[in-house]
């Protein structure tokens, strides 16, 4: 499994420009979306990590979000099928290290999630302190703790109903301002 000589970039992958290496392949693979979040493509999710020249030809590198996530095998198949249908000969490699993080999601992905009705993940480093936030909201210390904003109305007066929402990677929240419930994509 330790076969990668070339270190992979960490963090969000910005959109590729016309002059960038393998621009056409990157653009092609932007057709592939996360099956659970069809509005966000694999590059924006931070799952598509690299397109590079390997020893045996072109290589496409993807990093799974959550190990055991059933959507990952479908994403892998979708990448292979998309390459094949465009006549691009490439090996698709799954790389587990460095591990994917919600911090790798691009700004566009977060905006699309919000528009889709899912609260995007807060930075994973700040910790999830939702219980504390309920109290902190009343105080001036709210700038120290980040809160999950409602994707419908933007209110930060929200509360967690269940730590597990429609999928294990999301939590179910309710907005106390507009009363809507929504999924929160948990930091990972
Ligand atoms: Zn709301």
C-alpha cells in the first residue's frame, strides 16, 4: 500500500486553468459528483487529489472521505466509467494517506452545500462544542466558539437534535429562528 513516491497535496484543490497539466482530465472528472451530494463534484469535495504521469501512464488519485462509506465504491466506478467513456486511458488509484478531511472541501463546495440545504462543516480544528455553544450564545464570548448557521435563514440560533442525520457523517439540527430542520455536515 505504500507505493506513492510523490507526496500528494493536502487541502482544497483549486480549479485547474487552461494551461495546467492534464487540464482536460480534471475538467472531465468534474462531471463526477458525490452520490450523496449531487451538486458538489469530486474535486470540490477534495476527493479527487491528483492527475499525474505515473510509471505506466496516466494516474488519477482519489482519497475516500470515510472508510467504509458505501458511496465510495460508486464514486470509484463513476471515475473509471467517465474516463473510459471519454477514451482516456488512466489508472484510478485510491490513496488513504494523508487522510481526507472536511477541511479539504473548497469554498465553492461549502457554498453549494448551503444552497442545497446542508450546513457546511466548520473547520475541524475548532472542535464541535455544540452543547457549550448553547450557553455561549447568550454571552459575548460567541466570537470564540463557532456555531452552525442555519442554511435557510442564516441564523446562528440553532440546536442539535440528533448527532446522526440522514447519514452517519451528518448531524440533524433545528433552527430556533425559522424552525426548519437541516443536516449539518460534521467536521472530520
Ligand atoms: Zn433558520
